[in-house]
C-alpha cells in the first residue's frame, strides 16, 4: 500500500487539558502529492492536532451520530505490514528530534513488527500503531484511525454536526467548565455562557458526559454555576448542533474605550477572518479604541494560516523562525487589512497554563513586538506537526518543526512568561471582574 504525502502543517495543542472531540481539514486544503520538502512548509496550511481540540459537551466524546468514512476494504496482512512500515519510516525521516525524544526508534520497530505480523484485523493494527507513535511521548505526534481522521475534518471547517446542547468544555473533577457556547445552539438559547460550570445533571452531581447524553428532542435538567452568582437550574432540549468555533468581541462596560476579544481556538480554518470581522466591529464603536485585550486562555492552538492572519493585524515582517532538523523557515507576516488601524493601539494578551501550541506562538510573538502579556505561563508545547494521510484513510501527525523568536528564544517546555503574573483563577470570575482584565485596563491607563 502506498500512502499519499498530504502535508497540512499543524500546530499541536498537545497536552491541552480540554480534548477536542475531533478536528477538520479546511474546505479546500492544499494537497501536496510530492514528497515533503521545504517548499511544502511554505505553502501548506496549519491546523491543531485533534488531541488539542476542545471537548464538545463535558467530554471528549459528544452525544453524536458519528461521521464515518466510506468503509475501506479490509487490508491484507501484507498491506497492514506496509502501513506499519510507512508509519515507522515517516517518523524516522521527519521527526523533529534526532534522538526521537529519548526513544530508541529502531528498537521500537523490532519490538512492534512481530505484533503487526500477528494482527488479525485492521482495528488491532490501528491499536498497535497508536501505541507505537505514543512511545514518542511528545504530546503532539499521534496516529489517527480513519474514522477519527474524518471526524477531525469536520471541526476545523465548522461542519461538525452532533446532537447535544452545544458547548465546548473543560472536564473538571466535579463540573464541566464551559469555554465556548456554539451559535444557535440550545445552550445559547438557555443563556449558558463561557465561564459557567455544569455542576449537576438531573439533580445528581456531575461526574461524566454520560449524564448529559440523550436523543434529539429530549430534555436534560442542568444545575449551572455562574461565577460570583448563586446556582440555578436550566432545562435544555437537545437538538442537532453545528460545532462552529467562533470568537467573541465586546467593548468592556467598565472601560468603554477598551475592546475585549476572546479567541477560543485557532483550530477553525476561518478563525482569522472571523477575528478581523470582530475587530472591525470593535473599531466601529462610537468611542475610539484606546486599548485591546486578546484572550487566549485555554486556547490550544490551530492552523498556521490562522496564526499568520491574526498576527498580520498587529505586526509585519519577519517575526521568528520555524526550524526542522535540517532547515530554517522564516515566519514572515504580511500586513493585514487592519494593521494600519491597530498597530498603535495598546495591546494586552491573556494566557494561562492551557494556552498551547500556536496560541503560545501568537502570544509570544506579540509580546516580543511590544504587547503586554498577563496571566500564567503557557503550556510550553509549541512543536508544529505535519499531517500524513494514508490510502486506508488513517492519518499520522508528526512533530516536525519548532519555533524560535528572532532573539533565539524557544517556548518549548518553558512556555511564554507573562509580563504580569496573575495568580487568581480567572475561571472564578465574570469578565467585568476578571483580575487579569482589570489589570490590563489599569496598564492601559498608565501608558
């Protein structure tokens, strides 16, 4: 079996606390049929790995009718062995770290090959390959089964459809923390907002997503805790939801000349155009924009095209370098449509320990160019991963590039360090009372 080298440069949100249910390739992704080469890096489109996507509902597995690919014929034993060899060799040739992150990759091949030869079916093979790639333990590289690859290709394009209430969440010990409410969803209609916590379902303490799942048209009674408010009960009727990830902008009521823009993920392939639209609305308000806050907390990263499109509204020129084992690729940003209007507006960027991958590159690059970064150190997980699709429909993500600022600083492992550390847990506050936002407002007034 021959596999196709389809490069989609993708920043992994690896290690991100929220787990996206699935990801997606852009509607019209660039398809490269040649072997990977530096030119591919320059023209490919970037996306986050599925492991970094936010969880739909309070789980990494929403109540959905799964999207499944056209079933491929069962592979022969020889084809399974060929797929194994292709996956192993792809890592061997393109992995970012020459020491394979401390793993004896040749020994892994010797260990795994007999298991592949004995695999009775495709699903067993996929389990073996997942384990093999997982040995790299870099929180980015991973192997995806065909069904997962198709599901990944629905979220980035905003076409992912499932039955549920319509939220992205972080699963906490005794609650589901809502990071995003999908537009036109039952959750939005019920008044749920980012920052709310689902603490109980049908009167029982929240423990898992199984409590919330149910068929189209059924109702679920939720106990919801909004920060600094009393708990309340809501009855929500489940229905089909389109999982479109969107930003949200507003002028702050306690500082009407300050704009606030939540960018929950860089995973949606049109996030940069959505961000420009939100920025246009912030600029169009009656009062001049005298400060702008970008909220990247819990943002696990996403596509390189999105990263570049957002950066271009604030900076231009060569702002850093991506690097592989053998090559260096400058990150050169073209001025965006709003660059002239925003380049002199004071900028604050909010990050936390769950800000990862290209969200870290975005925050760190803006900081290097004068933005004030507030919050907690980011995750320190910034490798770029390449996507390789195989003829059976499976997919391999390989950590293949790192990133450095012009001064050589690398955020891998160390993360972006905030200019102002905010120790308070932002998830315990509403936006007007958020300590990081209040500090940003003060910082703007002091400039």
